[in-house]
């Protein structure tokens, strides 16, 4: 052990001497980082098909292939907007998400017509070699997205793929798919079907390159999106943000808030009580058209239950994290509260047009809505929460909101450890 330590110390001294020499010479060396394991096409296909909610029927096939066509159309629309509006952000950022969604639809259409996960990658490599005038060679199995990216990169200069021409190729291929029926696909020979989808994957990869994107990065980002929106298996909530703070600065792990409606018809308001003590101001709808927004603090409670986050309720409960001035000012401050109130109001207005989500099922809430919320909280601690957590908070919040409407008040219980939210109506005596 002593000898090993001596060798270790010698190595450490050698590294220090080498570092000092390089620093004197003005040379700064960065330790190489281990490269991420390459994502294979079959691995991506397996994870993507696991989240496919469409069946293998004619209608399911139609939805998938039109979904693919729609994503390509969305990509073209984003490019058009960026040129028309001279948007300051890179169009590549918007393109990456559209291309990732298109990839998801593509592999699910391929699975629907029984193209194997290995075949689509093999045929893509073969098509790329032909497009790039390379000699035909058998692909390494399993084909990886990094292999596809590398094949493109070694044969092109930066920006050498003309974007407009490549988008035209992709749109043309998507149009062909939109015209071929399920019966027609199944009438093709298996090799012909595989070639068809391999060509599509090639066009997607070349389109990625035209935006200076790697299809491996696009595929990984798409898997992260799928996992955040539609998790498989046992779900895991984000760790509570106040776990490391003193107990008096944490949300109570279990508590009940009573929503009490008072006043006469047309001028009623809601007050809230915690353990018999009124908290916050009395709330009205603040609208010319009555819509029961007076109960809207139930949405903030839902954020507590399912996100472990609510600057608004943290202030109401006097649980701001003052032991850390930076957290107190930024995470628990006025701007964070304004953002939370903005999200609650915006979602409420969206929900009014959809009967307060009475028929919404888990996994069905508009992805664009959730994505917009994610953008609004970017840079704040709650951005670590997954999209499915936001959906659960929203749908459960509206479920309890509808019960508060029906009973004109009641008690809402939060269990932060179990991530649950429940409603209990008042008894007749409690109402009195």
C-alpha cells in the first residue's frame, strides 16, 4: 500500500510539473471527457415504438403516416417563419424538435408495416453510400446514428448541403409516403419496404446535416422528450427542492387548506384557512363574467403536491427560504410568483374553452401547452420537473377545482411525500 501511494504521489507531482510547464508556455490542456456510448437505431426504435399509442389498424397507420407528413410540414413552416420574421434565435433549434418528432413517426410507420429495426438502419447506410458515390459495403450491425453522422461528415464541408434543395427532397419523400396506403405497403416485398424507409431515414439525416445538426443528437433529444412527456414503467418524481433547508423553511409535508365561500349571490368571495387560521387575501373572480376563478389557489396547491414548487404558497405559508439569500430573492421572490400566477391564469383561460379538462385523460394534454410552460420557468428550479409532472398537477388541480365548484367550497388535503391531492366536502355543520 505504501509503494502504491508513493507511485501515486509521484504521478501527482509529475502531473503538477507538466501542468506548470504548460501554463508557463501559455498552453492550457483540457482533460479529455469520455464519449457517450453511441445510440443505435434499433435501441431508438425500441424506445420510440414503446410509446406509440396508435394500434396497427388502418386508422392507426393513417394517423402515423399523416403525423410524419405533418412534422415535415411543420419543419418547412418553421423555416419559412424564420426567414419572414428574421427571428433572432437559430432556426436549427426549432428544426431539431420537428426532425426528432418526424423520426419518431417514421420508425413507428416502419414498425407498422413490419420493417425490422435493423433493416431501416442498414438500408439507410446503403442509400447514403450510393448518394455519396461510395463503394457498397456491409453495414456494421447494429447500425448507430453516429455511424450515419460520420458517413455524412467525412464526405462534406460545413454548409455544403444546400438546405432548400434538401428540404425539397425530404418534402417530396414525405408526399410519396402520404399517398401509399397500408395495403399497398404490405403488397411490396419486404426488401422493397426496407429500402423505402431506409431512404426516408437518409433524407432525415441529410436534412439534419443541412441545419448543422447531428441525427444522433436529434434522436437523443427526442427520447428525452418522450421520457419527460410519456414515461414508461415506474415513475420517479423530482426530488423536493426544499429538502436541504431548515424545517421551518420547508413546505409542510402534509396539510389541509379549507376553501370557504362567503357573501351573497353576485358578490361572493373565497377565503382560505389553514388549521383554523385565515391565510392570504379574500379572492373574487376579478372578471365581468363569473367563472369561479376565486377558487384558483387550488392550482397552486397542485403545484406543491406534484412539483414540490409554488412561490405563491411558500409566501402564504411563510416558508420562504431566507437562510439562502439567493434562493429567497430568485426562487421565492416576486418575479417567480408573477410567473406562477401567469401560468395559472393562462392555463385557466385555456381550460375554460375545454370544459375545464373534464374529459382529459393522462397523456392527452396538449404538448404545446406543456412545452410553453417549460419555457416560462426556464432558469428556475422547477424547470427540473418533467412534463408529465406538470400534466398531473394541471389535470388533478382541475379535478379538485370542479369539486370545489360543485360543493361551493371544501377542504383540500396535500401529501407532499406521497404526491397526492384529495378533496373533502364540508359537512352541513361545517358549512354553518
